[in-house]
C-alpha cells in the first residue's frame, strides 16, 4: 500500500495501522508526504506509477484531487486511473467532484469522509446554549474550507441563524496571513456571536491554538466539527468523527478490496455511523459556561 499523506502521519494513520496489526493483515506500507504543497503531487503520482502498489491511500481533499482528479475531468497523463485508490479525510467528496454519488464512485476509487452534516452540527451547538449568530474564519484558497462555509450558509437559512464568515487575507505569496488572526477575531467578537466555529480547514486547524486562545480572551466559546482541535486547543465542545476511528474504518475498506477482492467502485463512500459529542470542562470553567445536565447523558466529558 502506498500511503500518500498531506501533512505527515496523523491519528488517522495510527488507527489504520492498529487495524492492520490487530487483524494480522499482510500489508506493507510505503509512506510519502506531500507536506501540504500541491507542487509535490505530480512526483507522487509518478512514483505510484513506477512502484505499482496494490493500492494507493490518499489523505485529504487537495491531495486526493491531485492524485485522481475530478470524476468528470480525469486526465490519464496526470491522474492515477489503473491503481485502486482509497481516500480518507475528504470533507466533501460530492461537492469537490471526486465522486458523482456516495453509492459508487463509478471508477477505481472509494473512501471515507469525516464530515458531519451542517444541520447536525448546529443542533449540537444549540443543545449546549441558544445560538442565533455563529462566527467563523476560513482559508479562501482551500476548496473544502470554502465548501464547508457554503454548507453553513445554506444551513443558516434553513435554521434561522446569522453566519459571520470572514475569509483570511492572503500575503504576497498567496497564502493566508497569520498576522491577521488577532484583528479578525476581535472584529468578529465585537459582533457578539454565541459561538466561534472551527471546521474542516487545514490552515485554520494548524493555527487552532492561536485562534482558540484569542477566542477565549474575548470570552467566545469555540465549537469544532473536527477531531484534531479537541486534543490540544481551547475548544469548548465539538461533534466529531474521531480520527482513530476514521483510520480503522478506512483500513476496513482496504481489507475488503485487497483481501476480499471487492472492486472499489462497488464500495460506497461512507462516514462513521456514530459521532462523539465532546465537552471540555476546563474551558467551560474558564468561560463560566457549563453544559446543560441533559447533555451529560450522552457527551464525553474531558477534565
């Protein structure tokens, strides 16, 4: 298995490896990292063609799009077509045009997605406290981040809340400008949202500690829909698909292809069947914003 990663090994890969070890599956892993640089993807595709692995694993939307292309714009000179590909951590497989439907990719591809429907996320927030204004910042150069904000905008119309979504300004190199974070958070906090939103956005997640500490300084609770910020930032609560479970689920699909000889196009693109509602009590204490008792019946509370 050739594992093509976007930002090095994560807990997703830890879960993937754990599944392989527990099942004693005869898989050898060759690991390559694109280091969050799209310019590295053509060399990874060329190496995949040279190595001819039994299967290629891809992590994240930008990398997966670079490796296999949109389903309606595949270029055999640039994209892999003859090797089975299983992707993971793709936030919006349909909207990014990796697949035409969840039931089947229609090609030599399947995968898993960690995204929780926007309406479920809003209901999770409102279970904690009333919310009619939600703030967010996002990387306008990251496709899945833009798609996620668009999904929240649609949800805001259906569920009657105001979305304060601010794109990050770009520096001279076309990358988000980290020096703008403090000012953006202050501007958003001044508009008195009930929550700040941290979604599937790699750049924002990389700066999660700065963002959540700034939010906390403005007494603004942070909700996340992705697992990574829960571990080491000042997030108050989240509804997430745990990375380790995503890795195990992805390994299960790989097992179906390599051991059971199932065709990728015959396997649906899926997410986990159960998500984790997580509350961080130390942050709740700092905000003086404790969870309602009803939430404690099903939430995972972190001390």
